[in-house]
């Protein structure tokens, strides 16, 4: 297992290690009645094309008067090896033994090494031969002849644009989908949507405002902005009717858990009632008011039921399979040392405190150079990074993965670039169909039970294969509270978002997704459950009231999260288990248990402060 983790408040450096060559081979004249081994040629040079192996024949001759025992042959230098000589071997006086020295070429250039032959000769028991090799690049195929230019085509035109439906009626805050057709010779059928009242997404999904009235929907051809079409929308007040509960659903519909283990369930109450709360019960084990199920100590099965408080005749159930726990996995690797800059940082057995100064370019916590995995970052306190507080950087070696950050506090980054945690793939990579970036292999980059405070930019900004964001408190952000880029699988469970003085410049919603990510393009897969924030105070309420689609990194909100991006159940349990707490308990669990927050933060979060 390879583990390379750098936790530092400075940029990384690299170095190289040289290989010293042993002394040149000396073949002294044999003495009477002695054993003596000589090697020809006295120095060996091998040539090979990259991707192939070259070799040279070597002959060892006993020029002495008694048998020579070859005990061992060792070779130094990357790419060098020997074949055709089995040791131990015996060479009679005047006899010879031939074998090959091979070199496997991997990159163009030169290489050096040495071969040492250990014998039982009394005067010169070790024969050393210098090795060298030259690797040449594979000849490239001749360039194909240039493609002749295509025949000129007449300019594309747009003759008309139509909208369907041409008129519609919708209740306040309701939605309706519009489609457009662009007629003409152009191949660009895309349009730009606008709405005189309410909002409309780039896909034509219109959301009515809160007040009754009318609106005009316009579709403008992208190929010819002089061509457009409009539709009228009548916005009616919501009908007055007795509130009803139409259905209750439980997610996930089934789950498997070990004895005494836990599983998080969520309930959605559909209908016109404003009371979306439910009561939970379990046929075996126990379940909290927030839907956290705890299995009994014996294997078997259980049924978890959520009943609407507004209408107790409406309920839904989920099945739970309870199995004996699997054997405990081997313990994770131990981090034997931590490099901290500046030298005044404090390191204790249960806390890493990195108080870096506001110096441009510094990164406080960095997992770099790639192919790092099975890492747990626990009880870290850090602020004032010149660039980022926390980052994984895969570089050119391989994807970072299986990294959990827990029970830590990140706050007050440097004003020049106040950014929260994020991931970065191999530098400059843009994924294509046959050439993915390392992002597609950066899985299980998880965060739980952390406090992120007073960060202006993104908390976090990630573009990796999968992340679990569980039981974190995010306080006082600007721009975005969380930003997930590209084809990610994201579970946001039991997090608390608390607004502060920076929120005047932020986007409206707390959670953001987009398909636009050069290293990981595609639709995300989302599962939010039990979160609370300015847009949703009820952890059992509609979680997508907190989420929105944006038009790329640093982009604006363009509408609701499409239903095709939504999962009905969380991802499988990670290698490093996460035991979620009810979101209502996070203040006492995080702020008081470890006393991570300063009194000012506790007061702004609505908690009594305690001096340390």
C-alpha cells in the first residue's frame, strides 16, 4: 500500500536521488594454483528502442588453475537484468560460462549501472563490470496527407421559431414545461428563454411567481437573434381547499445493516398540508424522531414505518435486513509524522493546529502528488491560508481516494482567496470519451462532523467521483455554501447551514450542482436528506428547496435540480464508517464536545459561549 500525504502550510517541492557506480572492473593476472574469473567484454553497452528490450552476451572465463564457484550475480541500475546464468555455478580451469545482460527501455535517454559477480577466488573474489544503455524513441508513423477543404456550403438560415404550448395557465409557484422549434436550414436548434415574470430554466421549465397575474415567455434563436416566438401564461391564485395528505414515501425503501448498526431514513409527505412531519416506529430495534434507525443486537429483520402527523391514515414502510457484522477490517495506516509550516505550529496527540499566516500561495492541508488513499484527517484546526485551507491534488501519478476528514474546524481563510476545501485532478486535464481524467477515480472523498466558518467563496468546491458530506456545520458564506461540479455522486445528509454577514452576496440556495466540469463532464447523482438551512428549517421537509442548478463554476442559479439527477437512496456505506447524528444535535455534538468554536461563533450560531 502506497501512502503519500503532505499536510503543510507551504507549496510542495521535489528532489532526485542519484546512484553512485561501483569501481571499474579490474582483472588481475592469475596467480599459480589460484582461481581467477575474467569477464569479456570488460564493459557492456546495450541499445534498445523504447518499449523493447536489448541484450548483449557476456562470457565469464576461469583463467586460474583451480575451479571458480560463482556464488551470486547482482545488477544495479533501472532497467538492467541478467538471463542465462543459474547460480551457484562452478567454472573449471580454462572453461567459460556465457549469459546475457538485458536492458528494458521505457523512456528515451541513457542509463548506467553495474554488474557484480561474487566468487570464491582468493585474490579477486568480486568481478565488477560497468553497464550502460541507450534508449531511442519509437519511430513515429509518417503524417497523413492533408485533408482537402470541404466544399463551401450556403449560409444557414432561420425562417421561424415556434413555442408549444402557445398559451398556458398555472397556479402561483407552479411549474410548466415549454418546448421550441427552430425552422430553417440551420443545424443549431437551441434557443434562449426569458420570462417577463417568474423564472424559466435553460431547458424551458417555467416556475410561476408567488402573485397571480400574467407572464410572457419568449424563445430567441441562438443562430439568429432576430427570430423569436412568445407564449402567454395566466397565473392563477392557488385554489382554497382543505389541506390533504396524498401520500407518504420512505427512503430508502429497503436497507441492510449490521446488528447494533445504524441507518438513516427520510420521509416525504406529499399533498397540500403544510405540516410535513411524521412519527417513526420500528418493529425491532429503535428509531429516532429524525429517522435514525438503530438495529437490535440480534440478526433478523425489521419494518420501519413513517406516519403522517397531519393525517394518521397515511403512512409508508421500509424493510430492514439485520445481519451479523462482518469481521473487523485491518486498521487503517498510521501517519507517523506531520510536516507543519511555520515551525511555531502546535501538534498534540488528538489535535493538529495549523495557524498559518496570510501569505500568498500557501495551502494549510494538502494531499498531493496523487495515488494517496486510506487516509483519515482527524481533529484539525486551521485558518489564514494564503490560497486554500484544504485540497487534494492528484497531479500526474494517479487519483487520490478513500480520504475522510472528520471532527475538524476550518475558518477565516486569507482575504485574497478565501476558499474552502476542494479537489484537483491531473493538471490541465480535459476529459474525452477515451481519455478520462483522474477525477473519475477520485472516490470516497468524505467529510463529516466538521465546522466551516467565515469562508467567502465555496465550501466546498469539488469535482471528483463521489463524496459524502455528513453532519457538517457551514456558517457565514459568500457566493456558494457548497458547489459540486460535473458527474459526481454526492450524499448531503444532516448538515446545518447558518447564514451570517457574508450571505448578502451569496446565491439564494445552499446546495449547488452543475454538469459543466472539464475533467468530469456529465449529470450529477444527488441524495440530500435531513439538512436544514435558511431555505428549509425542517429536516424532514423538501430537501430540494435548498438546492439549485448553476451554469458552471462561478455561475448563477438557472433553476431547480432536474429529477433525473435525484437518487432515492444513499450510496453504500464507505470503508471508513460514518455514524450520523440528528441535525438538531449538531450544536451540542460539535460546538461543546470538542470546544472547537470561539465564543463569537457560538453566539452567532445561537449557542451560549463558554470561555476556555
